[in-house]
C-alpha cells in the first residue's frame, strides 16, 4: 500500500500486479489533482475534449526518484480543457483534476502546469550528471538566498537543458512546476 499527496488530497493506493486500486474509507470516490505525463495516446495525439470516451495513461513522477506511479485515465465529452492547445501529444506534462474510481481516474478538467523559476548551485558530490537523465533523478540545489540547506528537485528525461552535463557547484536556473519539485527547464547561469 502506498500513500502520497495529490494536490491537496491524500491519495492511498494499493499497487497490484494488474494495475492499482484506490482505497477509500467513506466513499468509493476520491477527488484528486495529479500532475504527470500523458502516455499511451493515439499515435497522432488526442483532441480534447473527445467526442466519446477515450482512455490513456498518466505517469506521475515519483518525488523520491525511482519508478513512476501509473494511473489509467478516462477523458469524456464533458472534460473541461484550459490548455493553450486542445490537441495533446504523448509525453506532454499536464495537470488532471478528476475523480478516482477503482482502476481509473475520470478526468473532469485538464490544464497546463504553472512554472516558477529558482536559482542556485547544484550539489553533485558523486560526480557529473549527464543530461537528459535516462530515468527520473533527484538532484540537490543550494538555492540563492538559502545557501545552507539544499532542496531536492526531480529531473526527468523530459527536462529540457541546453547543456549536456552538470558538475558539482555549477550555478543553474530551474523552471519548476509550482507546488512540486519537478524540473521542466534547466539552464546554466
């Protein structure tokens, strides 16, 4: 059994060999807000809202690093969309708000992520890190204005960067999803 925060809701799930199921004490419905990467879409992407029910998979990055949590998701004709483009492609980072049912998330609203910028110096005592990482990876950054305690940020294979490697102590700017430690854009200062 695993528990994690999804937006302002605590989500408890039991990971099963065939997928996952939600656990609720008072109701079979749990409202949730999840940030992740949409995968397993039709090859040419998905126009939202769809005319009929369409299923996909949302991969939620694990904030401790390691394997991602996978949620089957369902979009319907009443799914609200506040994206710049109503056409999404596989691997796109989105915020999904909806209702968790056993085995799926029924999506009520799709929106883009909000990003904030942070600056600091990366801490890599084990040596350089080559970009993009092949799997989700935590890195510590000593933020400007708070140089004594590092903050862990999650780099993913989708994190963009003009550099091919990072070294210990290198100054960086991080574009981070607000409320999360997920880095969407990494730049050398």
